[in-house]
């Protein structure tokens, strides 16, 4: 009896193993392989706390969507992609915080699995991050940071001390955004006099400088320049001074923390003056913070083509809205495109037979020619996007949609004049 029982047990084990093998053959294999896939980490560093959070979320969502869709297709060149999302906003700063961005960058560098990063949102963060990225040979692709100094070879010792480009962009820079908007003010709005303001940040000062230089070249009389402290609540003293000068227009270089307060108060003091700014006022946060009617009429630019209303991109817009329950902004698209560039770089490194790490991925990003939602993305030797399109919008209140819906509250005007 004992021998027959042993035989029966052995037979049962054999049958069980056969059943397991059959189940694997019938579909279990793909799940087992997925569990055994190697992983690569892509960082996402954005100010998800404070005044910039709403816009940062839209950027994050675009980047995450690209990575999720790649994983849903079976991964990338045998790898599963993971994200490491770090918040560069702080309650103390009330918005993006360069010191926190630097801390986050050190965390990315310390994680050997991180092969690239998407971000930052703001140029002040970028200036803090770039030297750390350079020393580690870790590439980042920013979907919205536009200060040209970070990639300017004149400042290479400051921002890329190791020599290789590490700060790539899927948008152009304020070397074009500021001047092209000045062209628009002069040629299309026929502005003769203007007052210029900035919010003291790297982005705000830089874009206001480039706008002011071109405005003067175009014959616009610059009546003055002031700086807004983002933490102050009341700008009526400055606004009253501007009112006394009777300008045709005001231009604000900066982001939402000062911008929404300024827009709200400017509506009360200067209701009929033309108002505009850069992509810092192309902002769901500004729409929420300033509200209507104060935000109505403001002009804004972005440093990329306008695609969210392009019929060819409509299927993607629907996928985004289904995934996140809200409409994207154009910088959601540039973030998605940043993800596509990194994914393509990983594929090319793997195909070359080289080890897939941050060094080889950086090199592959530098050589990118990737078909994306905005067209073929490629970079010059400094990391700047070769395309230099500046798009112009005006806020026109559309009561059919939520007040903070970028897609429907910013009316597309066209491409800004280049000369």
C-alpha cells in the first residue's frame, strides 16, 4: 500500500507540473516575463506644492501618460519604466523653490536606476539643477523652462561644468519668446508706450529683459520698469504710478504667485490698458487666482506650437482627458514629447548593444530625431530645441467651460512675428 501511495503521489506531482506548464503555455508566460523585466527609472521633478501646482500637475500628467502608454505596450526594449516623482515646490517659498530642486536633483543622481529626468517647470529651478546634472552626466528634458542662460555657451562653466549638454528642451527659449511678443505688441497691437514688470525670478527677469530690448528696437517707448515681490499682497502703489504715466500697455515677466494678484489689481486700476506676458501667464493657476473678469483680455505666449486644438492631436487630447479627467495644456504635450524622446533614446541604446544607463541615454538624447506630437524633435549641441515657434493667445472668458480650463479660456491668436 505504501508503494502504491508513493506512486500515486509522484503521478500527482507530475500531473500538477504538467498542468502548470500548460497554463504557462496558454498565457501565464507573459505575466511571468513581465514580473522578471528589468526596470529603468525616469525622474519627474516639478513644483507640485504652492502657486505653480495646478500647471505643474498638467505637465506631470503629460509625462506620466507617455510612460504609462509605453509600459502598456510591453515596456521599452525589454525594460519596464518606473517614475520617481519629486516635488520642487515648498510651503516656505509658496511656489517653486530652487533649493528644493537642487535637493531633488541630488536624490536623482544618487539613484543609479535613474537614466533621465523630465522637468523642471521653472528656470529658477533649472539654474539650480543643471550643474548637479552636469557633474553626474544625467540628462533632463524640460517641457517649459525657457531662460536661455542655462544652455548658453557663455555660461557653460556655471551651468554645465562637465562640458556635455545635459539640459534639453522641448520648448524654445526666451531669446525668442520675449522679442517675438514685443514684435506682436508693435506690429499687431500697435502699442506706442509700455510699462514693464517682472517678479524677480530667473524666468521673469530674463523674459522681461528680452522683451524690453526688442520693444525699444521696435520703437515702443518704455516708460519704466518695476519688480514685484511675489510674497507681497498689494501692488496698488506701483499700479497707481503706472496709471499716472498713461501707457498703452503693460508687460509682465513672471509666474503665477505675483501674476494672479497683479492681474486682479490691474483690472481695478488699469481696466482699459493692454496687458500681456509670457508663458508664465498661460496658466491654469492664474485663471484660478485672478478670476474673471480680471483675467479677461490678457495676452500670453507659449514657447511651442499650439497643438491642443489641432485635429491631428485630438485623439491624444481625448486620451489625456480620459486618463486624468481634465483637459491638457500645450505644455502637457511638450512633457509627453519629452517622454517620447527618452523612450526613443532607450530603444536606440539597447539596439546598439551598449549598456542602458544615464551616460548612454544622455548621448542618445543629444542625437535625437524623434517624431512627436509637435513634429520631429531634435536638439542643437547645447540642448536647445531646433524649432523656435512662439504662439500667442488672449484670455477670452468662455462660460461653457470651467474657469481654469486652459484649453478653452485661452483663445489662440497665431504665431508671433519673428522679426
